[in-house]
C-alpha cells in the first residue's frame, strides 16, 4: 500500500474511532462493551492490554472493501470498580450491640448481668458501659449497702475505661459522674475536694464530643450545685481551696439550654433542672413550662421518677 493511500485509510479509521466513541454503548452481561457501527460489531474485552496513553490498541481486518476497527481495549483512565472488601468485624462488636439494645429497653438487671461477664475486658467501650450499668443497678437497688457497693464498683470500671483510652468522651463523662457520686458517700468535704476534677472531666467529655447532650447537662448540673451551695458548704470550700469553685444560675441555665438544643427532650432531669433554674432566676413562666414537661415525661428510669416527683411537688406545677 502506497504512503498516500495508507494515510487516507488511517484518517478514515480515526474518523470512525471518534464516531464510535461518541456513540452510546451499553455493557453486556459478560463484562464486554458492545456498540454497532453500520453493519459491523465492535467489542471491548476487559482483559485486553491498553496503550500507554490509556487508549485502545487497534487492529484492522478487511471485510469487503471497508477497514473495520476492532476495539481490543478501551479506557480513558477509568478503572473498573473493584469488589468491595468486607471489613472484618471486631469480636467485641456483638457485645456492644447487645449491651446497647438492652440499655435502650431499660433492662437494668439484664444489662449488668450481661456485661459483668466481660469485666476483665481491655476494651474501653465495654468498661464505660459496665460502669454505667453498675451505676444504674445501684440506683434501682433498695439496699443502701448494695447501692454504695455498686457505686464504688462502677467507679472502678470508669477508671479502667479512662486508663485504656484517655480520648474516650464517655469514659471521661462516667469518671466525672462517679467521682461525684462516690464523693457524696465520703462526705461534703471530699465531694467539694473533687469538684474541680469533676468539672475538668465533664469539660473534656464535651470537648471530645460536643454533640453529647448528657455531658453538657452534667456541666450545667455542676454549675447549679455550686450556685445553690449553702453557706456552710461555702465555708468548707473556702477552707479547701485558695479559690473555691463557684458558679451562677445563669451559667447553669446556659448549659441546660445548650443540652436541650443539641437533643430536645432527651432527658427528664434536664427539663426539671431548666424549670428549677428559671425559678431561681425569677422567670416563673418559663419555670412552669419546663416543670410541666418534666412532670409529663414518660417514667422509665429512676431519674425519670425523681424528675417527675420533684416537678409534681413544685409550686409552679399545673
């Protein structure tokens, strides 16, 4: 074939290539791409070698008088989607899901009995859940000795969770909660001594997870306690610290409202504390609104019972 004829043939082929590329093609069930140019079928196969430019290698066959391109590979830098590799499931994942299911159903006894099997686990997620479960079991117990025992036991699990992972927001939250609860058993002086540390861990929990409404609520509760502290406790605080912990009802209200904004109606005690705080600030209309909400909140847990009781006995209750 002479050079002019060869160049002319190539030009025709390239025009055909451009025409083919612009056509709509569909993928066949065997993984090849088919499209039809006049009476000739062109087929791509996934395993055909590609050129260094990502374009097809082209071979030509003589059919009658027309040169028909057969696409042996076709790619413009697009890779076939690889099959997604299944991420191995962590052995503890089933434990956590089962525990969360029991917690959502408020199965306090069953949850504790289930998680206590894994008390020696080195998983911080299991340890803080066990701390919460032991704490909740203590709340429902009518035996004062068992309440105390479970509270201190729960604190040990919270300490363990924090030792395993210092960046676990829930571990910080439950460490703070149980540090305060154990302080109540140890006396006013010890509870006040723990105050700064309690607040630090609540603040760390909020820092690690700003969307956790219960951590924000707990900060508000801390502020309320110190804003509402009686004079004799203030004297103890003054003797323990050069600068004793203090707060205001306005600061407490800020956190309670923030928690409610993050997760509306998430906790009966937050509604009740909003009512009490508004009352302290002299806003009785808003106090009434939140106390009625707390009173009417479904009672499922010991905290709900306490909120219902306090809200119902309030002089602003409807």
